[in-house]
C-alpha cells in the first residue's frame, strides 16, 4: 500500500478516524504544503481509503471521509500504535547525571 507509506498518511487517517468528516482545509493543520496534501489525498483516494466529495459552500471545498476500508485500516493502525506504546512506553526525561565537585 504505497499511500500508507507516504509522509503524514497516519496522521491524516487518525484525524479522519476521530471525525466523521473533515474539510480539506482542516487537514492543513497536519500537512502544511498544498501540493503534498493533494498528492496524499489522491493516493489515499486511489486506494479506496478515503472518499472526497466536492461541495459548493460559496467557494469550492472538499469534504473528506474514510471509506469502510479506510476506517478498518485507521482503526488497526491506532490499535497497533497503542499496543506498541504499552509494551514499549516512551521513557520520561533523561535523568541528568549528578557530579559532585570538591568544593
């Protein structure tokens, strides 16, 4: 699945999993470059992971949502991440070594 290997793919799927539907403009908080976002959206859509609906709300906007396949993939990825974090929790702040001076 080439689309899932693209930068920001997991973050976008995660955001869509948390929301029923997002506008393309909402995804700029994740992917700041329009060209990069367009390529990601196209790739995810071609693999039937997301659906894109053009809406006319004054200006042309795009509503993006997960397909059934996309929802399954996003849920699986979220569960895998959660399991990974539980078995390998991120370490807290590294403890600074304490040196004693002769003073």
